[in-house]
């Protein structure tokens, strides 16, 4: 059962990480501890920015917060329910129905056309392929990519792939959007376009957790943290 099925107090965090640790090659000679006791509460309709140098562990943290990767230790809760009590099926439903992720490396289906990439994960819905196609074109228009709707993803430029990954993430109007460097592959004008789309998402009541080096993206966030040496600390926003 998805943890959102029970009544949930709006003032409670929808994601809560406590003493989160992530270690790679645990116990080996090249053990690497990327996260060292991270605490974070994500409340409904909030916008959280995470800064830090390349390699600081921002992607690892977002992967744990989205259930794409499991922490080595510590606890994660979603809508008040501990993640360890969620079955694989419940986690899958949670990711599909409540979470969306903008990947830094896109994670597209390279041999599918752009519009079909937008629809991936939505075929469980009671909608015809015609309806999904129409909705995908509408979403691609929001990122000015409708002219590439029938192009295979592998034929798109890096910036176009970034826009497609963004379109796929927002297509379902997710309750929580986790974004890993969402404007990193874009020219200034296109980065400004996607930043405005993120702002619209927040204005419509979405919840954002974004790891970014882009001051424009971070400026959208009401809380800003810096990840350094595996620890998350409140940062002073410029």
C-alpha cells in the first residue's frame, strides 16, 4: 500500500531523512563514505536547494531521497511511514504516483521518440495512446521541444535531451520533484526557460528538492543547504 493512502497532516514532512549514511565499497580497502549522517525534512510545498562542489554527494543524496538507491544506514520516511516498511511494490507506486526525478545524465530511452519518452511510466493510467500523445505534445511545448516530438532521443543534442528529461518529469504534475542539475547542459536562454517552468511548478503547489550550481535555480529555493564532507549544513543564501 502506498504510504499516502492514509490521512496525513499537512504540517508534517513528506520526506524525512535522519542520520543518513551512504558508503561505497563498505569494509573494503577503498571504502568511501559519501554521506555522513545527513538530516533533512522536506515539507509540502517547500523548495529546497542543495549546493556543494562536484563529487560532494548531491546526486547520491537525491537518489536516496527518491528511493532509487538505499542508504547504508539511517532512516527515511515518506508521508510519515518508514521506508523499510514499504514493500518493493509500494515503493514503485510511490515513485510512479508521487515522485519525479530529473537526472543529470538524462536516463532517456534512446531509441524511442521524444513524445514517447514523456509518456514512459504512464501506460498504467486509464488513457488512450492518443490522449497520452496529445498530453506529451502539450508538455513538450512547455519546454519548446514540440518540433522534436517524433525524433528519437539519441538524435537530440545534449541541451534537447535535458529539456526532454525535464518534460518527462513534469508531465505527471508530481507532488515532489527531485532535480539533479536541471539546467547544467543548457544555454542561458534555455536555462532561463526551464527555471521559469520550475517557478510555475512551485506556484502550482509542487515540492522541489534541487541540487544545482545555477544561482537562478537556487534563488527559487526557500531553504538552501550545502553538502560538504558528507554533511548537510544550512547555507546563507546570497
